[in-house]
């Protein structure tokens, strides 16, 4: 994501469920551990990257990886920077997803159309044979290294609306064209690498995003996908909005006979003051309308990942590690040192990543989940109204950890202390 439009609060019929009904139907994916992915934009970042920061990587709009960058002239490919991204991910044992697009101007059906990443880039190819060759070439080169291919980033799907969209965004073509590209990409990838997953085009925009997903799946192209992608950016930074979007996604995919397909949130983030140099809001509404301090950002990010997984979202990919403008976990991408938000996100990842959520109790404004590994229960993650150390001890816990890295035995806390100390805090008990 590079820019944000105005995203309305979600109040559409597709998601007209009470929160209590949502909580009753939610359940973490039974056989899938919590997965926290990331985005790396620059090849130099891999040189000093820690090994344990995240579980996987989504390559989208990263340096030198768009179609327009790797095939600047028909049939002439330049993989130098793309190779560095893939080699860097492999060296750090990161599960790798690649987002297809953007169309080179020479291949574009509308070469002079203004696009988010350049003239003609948002249009479908004039000749789908060019698209097939591009997909086939990438899949062949990176067979066994890229495990998933996302068809498109945040397509506008203009025919989903009765009004004219104000920008072509990252894809300006029709739902039918997007469906055709999905079919071709799935066929080309699976000819070369049958085990690679196809991720449906990831929509964004709250209520608008759900309408785009509905219009796309109406084409029948969902049958070519292994995963439903979505970007659950929050316009009001409230978790109820996340609940509504996830439940809306579930309803739509079930309507088209795709209830069995997993959901991946392939991009989410928000502005963090420490991500750059006192980063300030860019918009008056939507995901870029607030710049968070690191402790508040860490709490919200942890809640998003846990609640998403509880609601049935298999993977969450944060945006982005090294942007210095949106959600960055480093303050200066040239130094690649974790800022305070990045340090807290790493603490959180050590609590849950690769582990399983079990026996969750959703109180709406609170959430309690046991955390298990393959051998059994290792602790619990919680936010909401506090309990005394003695009350937690009665449940078998002896230690409490905080997102800022602090940790201590429950017996060392004053008996009148409530843990968490404030309801917004996220704690790990073990």
C-alpha cells in the first residue's frame, strides 16, 4: 500500500451480525500456528537482518520486483534485484509469497492511463499471452523458493460500484479481466510448481473491499485460488471493525461455495511516530490519519494478530519492516536497527509465533487464549480487566511478561495489583 483513499465505517448488510454472534462462531484455525509475516522493501536490509523477526515475507512493490521492473522490454528480463530478495529470504528461512503485477507500459491495455506505480501499470495486459509468459518465467525461476503467488494488490474493481472511482489504484480493469488473469496465473504456476499456493487478489477498503471481493468471486475465479486474501486496514483503529471485515469475508466466500478456503491478511499496518523521524499523520481519515507512539502501537498490533487468528485468519503480514513511513519496525532503514515498536513486536512474536491458540474466551473488550506448542500448553495471552496475582496463580500461572520486555514472578507483585495494570495492556502468563 502506498496511499489511502477515504474508507468508510463498515455498516453494510453483508456484515450485519451482532458481536456476540461473531464470537460464537469464531475459532482459531485448528491445525495452523500463529503466523506473523512482514514486508521488506530494500535488498540491503537482508545484509543485517535478524533471523527471528518474522515467519514469512510478502514481496510486494519491493525494490526491483514489479513486472514492469523485471521485464522492461518484451522478453528481456532483469532479475538482479529480485534474486537478492529471494536469496535473502531463503537465507533467513522465511516462507515467501510474491504479489504479481504491475503491467509494463509496453504490455498495457491502456498505456497512457495514470497508474499508482506508473503509466499503464494498473491496466490489464493487452495480450494475456504476455501475462502468461511473465508468470511462467517467475514461477520457473523460483520454483521451490516462492511458496505462494498473490494475483494482485488492492484492485479497484470499478464495476463493483455504481459510481466512478477517483483513481485507478493498482488495478483498474474489470472483475472479469481480473478473473481471467487469476485463471491464467493459476494454470501457469501449477504447471511449473504444483505445490505453490494461489492467493486471490487482496482487496482493501472496508465495506468497499467486501464489495470488491463479492464482485470478483461472482466471476467464478475463486475456484482457481487456494487462499482468500484481504487487507484488514483499520480506518478507526477499533477491533470491532476488524471483526466485521473478517466476518464479512467469511460470509462472502461461503456464499460462493468457498468456505473451505483459508483467509490471509496479506497487508496491514498503521503509522508509528518512531517509524521515521517523528512521523506525522498523512490523511484526515482512515489508516494514515493517526501516528501512534510505540507502546500503543505494540498493543494494537498484538491484538490485531491474536484477534485475527482467533477469528480464523491463518496469516497476518505486517507492512512494513523498512519503509520509514508506514508501520516500520526500524527507525532508520539504512541502519536496520529495531526501534521500540520493533522490539515489542519481537517480544510478542516469541510469545505466539509458531504456536497455537486454544480455549479462547472472547469478552468483546477482552480476550483470553491459551497458547500451546506441539507438546501442550505453554502459557496464555490476555488483555482486558485485570486480576490480582493471586487470582492468576490459582489458574496455575507463576510468571507474567509484558510487551516492553519486562518480566517477573507473580509472587513479587503487590497483592492489590491488577494485571494487566491497564485494560489496554497485552500480557503473557506462564
